[in-house]
């Protein structure tokens, strides 16, 4: 595919911005997917998603690695999240044709509204980090959350990062910073599962995806550094903005279908 310099610069801009936002609070697909669709209006939806996943998986991996160096995380917890998210995302992708997205949109919209209201009203939500003890209860909760959210990402997807972050704060007692770090592990594995379905069927533009991946990684490094510098309070505000945008987007899609 021949693309001009302006298109390349535009795609790099989309990928960099998506990487920065995704690293802090998730939701990079809100920028990168519409960016690809507007640049290549005749590209199939599967190819858009596949190319987006190829680009974002590198940014997610970079963010996860950077967070792991700066934020103390429990490896046993990470392994549980990673395995459960990978398996359930596979299952979700396999069930993709069985559950219409039009059925899921209203449910997801309600969930996002509840998350936004809860986070806004509870001012101390995600501001204090509780040192986790790797009890059976904690691991079971992490497994349940990762299985449910991983399945959702495989079958639908929008807001996956936000759901991961909210779940880890609400049920594991971590702050926004640690929840963002944990969510990168889950997101990396769900992206990997999606690519394993899309890449073998030719739904990935390799050259464009890898070019955007470089910008996505640079953006993710910037996003993580900003999150680490300004802390959980700043991440909470960006999280609320992102969830609001998600509500508007999915609400519009629901009403116009």
C-alpha cells in the first residue's frame, strides 16, 4: 500500500497520542481506531482492529515494562491476570459471531455510567494503595475479574482498560497508579489473543502497524512518566475524562443504530 508523507505523519500522531493516553488510563483505541478508519475509509473493520492491535500491543508491552520497573507489583498476581485474560479473550473472540454487539452496547453503556458516577462521587476512590497480601481470596478475585473483562475484550472491546482499572481498585484495593500498571498486563494478553485470530487470516497491515507501533511505544513511555510524576490524583481525572468520552461514543452508537 502506497501512502504519502502527510498520511504517515498523521498516523504517527494518532499512534503517539493513543500510546500516551493508553499508558496512563487505557482507551488508546478511542484515538487510534477512528484515526485508521478516517485515513483508510475503505479498510475492513477486521483489518482496522488487527492493525490497531499490532500497533498497540507494543505500546502496552512498553508501558507494562516501565510500570514494572517503577511500581512494586506482585508477580504471582501478574501471572494470574495474564493467564486468565489470555484464555478468556480467546473464548470471547470465538463467541464473537454468537452475540450481536447491538445487544452488548446498552449493557456496557450502563456499566460505564455507573463507574463514572461511583468514581466521581467517591473522592478518595483509587487514591490510597493497600499493600496486597497474596491470599487465595485476592488471587480468586483477580482471576474472576480478568476472565470476565478478557472475555468482554475478545467479544466487544471498548473500555477494556477502564474496566480493568476500576475492578482492580474496587476489589483489590490498589490505587489508580497500581491499577494502571496491572491493567497493562491484562491488556497485553487480550491484544495478543486478538492478534492470534486476526493475523493468520490476513487482517493486519504489517508495515503500517509496525510504523505506528514505534510511535505508540514512544507515546506510552511519555504517558507512564506523566502518570508516575503526577500520581493517582492526576490519573483519576484523566480516567474520568476517558470514561465520559466512552459514554458519549457508545451512547451515540446505541442511539443511531
